[in-house]
């Protein structure tokens, strides 16, 4: 088992760095090192590992309050989730364009090659933007592997530059002459296109109509015309972010706070946000009833309250550390129901206005107890 973990760690952590180094060497070296094999590994491993890391981070959009203190990542998503179709379309455009140049090479006419170079240019600009977006929190989140998210974009750019240089050199060696047409305009276009030195400039110019076509297609699928830009702007916590997220919800390890925060909404039934020790928490009725019960016994029988608090701190707090999934929180909520009914019965017997006491829990208008 230990050997398996070592192999997985080597593939995930070391291999991407080795491939990056080899791609840098191949960019400048005339005699390439296993170029095809390195390309296959770069794109297959790069895409898979980057996607896995991104979604394993469990990023939330800027409009979602983060849950802190329970091991969750403390930044929002660097890309707005509603922009994923646009991001994916640009990514696919870049991959297809690269594959065309690498596999077909001289079999493609110059106009198709320049069009593919335009697709690579668009995708490369997007990759650079993604790297810039991540640059703000890269070092702070190094322990979570965030820097590894930029390795594939860097490798894509390196491979693309190498492929473009290679195909331009090969076309120059062919010394192809421009085709002759009856039209002067077509002759000028032909001469311009068959001059390989013009390809990078033509590719940049062609990228404008190519983007326009791509945007029109994406608009038909519900994306906004400026979705590619808003994908990075409609975020928070990152370099290009323009949005402000709601305050984070603190998860402090307390038993019923954990249940109301982590459980499925349709089961634990959160009713509002509350304030506990100056921090925002998710509140459900079970939590309010339990805290109202504690409030009542502290008011009426301080010694008994001390005993209850001692038991809770001794057993409830350690137990809360084991509630790590929504399913566990749901089960705990259900198991706590009989105790909640007992608390409610006591409140209705000994309190003149029990619902008022329940409703005023965690509203930040009075000195709060240590809380449940």
C-alpha cells in the first residue's frame, strides 16, 4: 500500500515538474527529446490532474458564504461556475488547434494553419489570464497545491510556441510560391499568406473574427457576450476579482452548530444566520431550542447549568469533530430530536414566553452563552 501511495505522489507531484522541464528544453533544443511521448503525457496527465485538483479544492462562487474552521478551503472559486461553458469552449478551441498543427503539419493549407494559430493564440491569452488570476493567493495556498493549477497552462503555452515555430520552419523549407489569381486583391492576399513571416500577425488579426464566431455560438447556449471576461471578474479573493463575498461562516467545532452548518438543508432546516462570539453561524430551530433551554436553566438553576455545560463540553465538543459529512450531520440531527422535544417541553412549562426566548437566540443583542 505504501508503494502505491509513493507512485501516486510521484505521478501527481513530480511528473508534472519533469514534463515542464522537458518542454522548456524541447522549446530551445534542435533535436527534441521524445517529443511525441512528452506531448501525450503533458496533455493527458495535465488535463486530468488539473481538473481533479480544481474540483477537489471544492471552490464556491463569490456569492456563497464560506464555512471556515472545518478544514474547508478559505477562498472562493477563481472562475465563476456559470462561465464554465465559455471557459471550456475556449479550452477546447486551443486543444483542437494545437492537435491540428502537431498531427497534420504540412498536410494543412496555410489558411487553416493560420486559423489554428489564431485558436492557439486565444487559448494562450486565456491561460495567461488564468495564471494572473491565481497569482494573488498562490503562495498562501501552496499547501493545498494551488500552484500546480498553473503547470498545465504553462506547458500548453510552451508546447504551442514550439509547435508553431516548428511548422513555420517546415513551411519555409518547402519554399512554396503564392498561387496566381486573376484578381489583384486575391494575388495580394495570396502573397501575404504564403509569406510565413506574416503568419503570427495574420493569426492575431484572424483571432478577432474567430472570437466573434465563438461568442455568437455561446450566446445561443445562454452565455453572455462578455462571459469570457466576467468568468474572472465575477469572483472574489483573486487578482482580477471585482466582487465582495458575504462574510464567512465560522465553524468552531460545537456540536449543534456543526449539525446546522453541515447537514442537508431539507433535513436540518436552517432558518437564518446568527451571531455567536461575534462570528456569523448558520442557525436552525434545534440549535435555538437547545440554546434557549441552556439560557433558561442558567437563569433559574445556575448549579444545574454548570453541570450541563460540563457534560456538554466534555462529550459534545469532541464528538463534533467527528461530524465531517452532511450525512453524519443529518443522522445527528435526527438522533437529537427526542432531546429537542424534552428541551421544548421544559421551556413551555417553566417559561412565560418560550417562543420569544427561542427566537432571540444568536441575534447578537445580548451577551451570549458559550453556546451549543
